[in-house]
C-alpha cells in the first residue's frame, strides 16, 4: 500500500492512499482517522483492514490533479547514518567505520517530493545524496536485530541534501545537514509488505538527467536491521521516525573538480519499488 499526504489547490494537506492513478483521502474511508501521519502509523493495525477494504470501492481524485506533500510532515526524529556504502567511503578518502556513524537532520528541513530545494544565502556548496529512508512503525528501545524488521512500517525515497562547507568545517555534521528545505522525501510511504527485502533495491540519483549515483541497497556496510538494533540502544524509536540509511558513491563533492549543485539544477532520486522524487534548486529569498 502507498500512503501519501496531498493537497488540492489551496486546501489543507490530507492523508491518502494511492490506488492506481488515483488518490483516496483516508478520512473518506475511515471516519475520525487521525490527520497526522505519525498518529496514523501508530494506529495502523486498526486502520489497515478498514482502509484496504474500502479503498477499492471509492473513486477518489486523479493523482495528476493533486500536489503531493512530504508523507511525514513532522517526524519526531530524523536519524541518518554516514559512510555506509563502500564506494562512497572510498571517494570520501576515509576508512570503513568500525562503528556506525550517526547524525541528525532536523524537522525544519522536511520538504515535499517535488518542491523546490533552496540554495542558501549562507553558502553555494550544495550537494545531493539519494537514500533509502525507513519509516518506523512499532516503537521501542533495545530492539534486537532479529526483531528489527517488525518495527519498520514502510519505506520512502529521501535526498540528504548537504551544505558541504557547513558540514565539514566542524566534526559535527548537523548544521550542514539541516538547512531549511534540505530533506525532501516521498513520493509515498510504501508499506513494508509491498517492498519485501529492503536490501535488494536499485538506487539512483540524476542531476539534469545525468546519472550521478547508481547502486543497490545490497551494498550497505551496516544494513538496516543492524542500524535499528544499534541506534535503539541509545534512544526509543517512535512511530513516524525516519532513518536515512546512507548514500552510495557519486556525490558532487567527490568529483575532481567537484560538481556541486547550481540554481536551476533538477535533482531526481529514484529507488526501485518506491518511485522517485524530483526537486529543482532555487535561490533562497
């Protein structure tokens, strides 16, 4: 199942489910459904059957006539692992980490799957990083590797947009990873049962139609189950939390000379079974 947030014209964002080329609002299917995607995810065991049984009989609206928003508007946490594909580690000139390297992106960066990404006034060192993003379903702490799959609600496509000079001027990457608009996700959350093994997905990033990154999630150094088991030792994961699982080689900074983004560039991030997001770089006003 593909869950989205969408709007029509100037109307408010609503949660919905995609059925073919149409989208059906969840509150048309289940009276009193929560409006927040994190609450929907937390209550999905109850909602799932009702949504699945009702959606096939409703007309909904054409997908082409709506604006897709970020499927999770305000996740409690956006956690990201760095240096997690061998080719990206090599191009970064670093050693393979013995421990998982974690940083946070902040919720102000959340952006729609087809919304503009800002070139900030503070820097022109803008870069792209396509990533598989796991959406936590069942919360918990001290989650075992064996139990980790049961804690994933679904998956979406993310771009860990990075301001490289801000990222690298200190040992802490958070500021360089957390500028406004720099966390586009979408286009939908594909529930885990519709994806199967998350470690067998082709993953690509194109800039102005040119393939820059092309890999497969099978090449993760620390796979998703290891990531969940590790990070949940430190903090309780909650429904709607996002885990960015790492980016493959081919980032703009690694080219010689670097091929960073410019105003007007269009960045497309694709993952098999999940679809694609596409964001144009615009100047911050």
